[in-house]
C-alpha cells in the first residue's frame, strides 16, 4: 500500500490545494483541535468536582449525537468536507464552553 501511487483525485487535491477528494488540512486541524479539547476535559476531570461527572456524561452524549449526525449526513449525500466541518463546529463549541469554566 505504501508504494502505491497517488490516485488522480489525490494528485489533484495536492497540486491544486483543493479539498475535492478528502479534506486533508481540515482533518489535520480537527485532530489538533480535538486534542486541545481533550486537554481541557482532562484538567476538568482532574479537579474531580461536581462538574466533572456532569462533563463526563455530557461528553458521552455529545459523541453519540455527533456520530449519528455524521452518519445521517453521510447517508444523505454530504461530502466528507462538510461532515468534518460540522465536527469542527462541535469541537469549537466544546473548547469555548470548557475554556470559560
């Protein structure tokens, strides 16, 4: 697999900076942003106060909702870029909420 050449779609995306295929940059940014939210949540969990248990329950329910939302959007024909953009919106909202508290 490692020695396989790029597909024409990948080559187009790399050379033109387009996200027509898979949005590589947006995916990398999602990973970085999600990592920041994980750090914020871990610091909240380390405090082990009454908010930490509520945050744990909220985190699980948000993840389940986001997975169902992504699946429904995918089945409805959404592009990978729009699904990743929606995940990034969820992550940004969590970062704002966790940074305030």
